[in-house]
C-alpha cells in the first residue's frame, strides 16, 4: 500500500504527462477510452470530486471561518478575473462560438486540488489555497451557470438550472461524502491509506476524461488545437499576472500573492470538460478547449510553482554569497 501511495504522489506531480499519454494512446487506439461518455463520464467526474472531498477535514472549514476576508477576496478575484478575461481574449482573437464557450467555461469553473499542490511547491500559503479551493467549489454550482448565461447565453443555448442541478449532484455531493468520511475516519489507518491513493486515482480519472474527448473529437482536435492553445495560453498567463497583482492590491504577503496567482490562473478544467460534454454534446470545440486547458494548466502551473521555488533558492544563495564576501572583506581589513 505504501507503494500505491508513492505512485499516487508521483502521478499527481506529473499530471500533465499522464494526460498527454492518455491522449496519445487514444489517437493510436481510439477504443481505449471510447467508453468514457454519458453516465460513465459522469461517474468518472464524480470520482474526481470524491477524491477532492477526501482531502477536506475540519481544519479546512475552520480556515474559512478564521480567514474569511482573505479567502473571500481571493475567490472574488478568481471568479471575476478569469471569466471576464476569457470573453476578452475570445473577442480579441475573434474566436468561434464553440471556442469562446469552452474558454468561458474554463474561466468560470472553480480551482482544483492540483492548485493546492502547486501552492505548496511554490512556497505559497497552502491553507489560503485550500480555503479558496473549498469556497470556490462550494459556490460554483451557482456562479458557474450564472457567468455562462451572462457571457455566452445569448449565442449558445443554455440550461442554467440543469447545470446547477448537475453540479450539485456531481461536485458538491461527492465532495460532501468524501469530506464527511475524512472527518469521521481520519484517524483510521485504512482511511489514511485510501486517502493517500485517491489523488492518483483522480489523475487517472482526469486522463480518462481527456482520452474520451480525444476518442470522440479526434479530428476536430487537430483542426482547432493551435488557436485553442493560443487562447488558453494568453488566458492562463494573464490569470497568473492579474492574480498576483490582485494580491498586491490588497497588500498581502509574498506567499499569498503566489497562491493567488496560482489559484486564479489554474482552473478545474477537468470539471469544465465534463460540463462541456454533458451540456454541449454537439459542440466539439468547447470540449477541445477544456481538454487542452486541463493539460496546459497542469504544465504551466507546475512550471510557475518551480520558478517561485527556484527564485527563493537563488535569493538565498545570493544572500549567502553577499555575507561571505562581507566577512572576507572584514577579515582582510583586520
């Protein structure tokens, strides 16, 4: 079981590679993930949310009560910057209706568990990250359909009420079940083992969803990939920049600014993928954007986290060198 826990951790670290492998396998043998559709896809998405719920315990909800201002400001930044950026980028690039829908859908989704791991690697404020993820996920069933209706509801047929019910069923319920289990059984050895394995299970589930998209929309994926990547790259990069800037605006610490940059820039694109195929099954481009964003956010978020960590190490070495030089200068002077 220890091996499985280590494997789960490594799968989480290399999420993007796992997802890319799944997409590559699908192009070679489409039948591999062709089963990931309809009810099967809903079940897979529920497993991802269950895994997320199993990471939430009493202390995470206490964070919401202890730091309401920070977390509310962060969540407000996430749910305003990314949806509005999405529609702005879509207009600037003159994206098609489908690509616009996909980008807005990604921008209107909450953060995911991967952002918590990235915040940890970036030497950010992990408690702040978990608090934002928790709150954004709780309010997403209301906020996500509202943003979609407002931003693209005039050009795309929307079922906002249906999306709300679906998100409650597929996101909040599995998260609640996982979280309740965590609270009740967190001291049990067997549960600790299961909880350690679940992040890896979630990564595999993400890969299955992306593989399912590639199996169904393989040809369209190649046709729309370039413009989709450009749009996602701009949207994601500006999310990092404006997220960090939002931290500057409210005068937070460097750790919080890093966390805000990651939480704002990295969205739960796996959820966006599931929503796209469920509510816009005939719109291949929206699903393609969400699937590509799943990979892109995983890669860039990990890179940014490592850059932040590298910068700290560089600054520390610089300080050590400076102190060493000063000590040598004093010795010579004496």
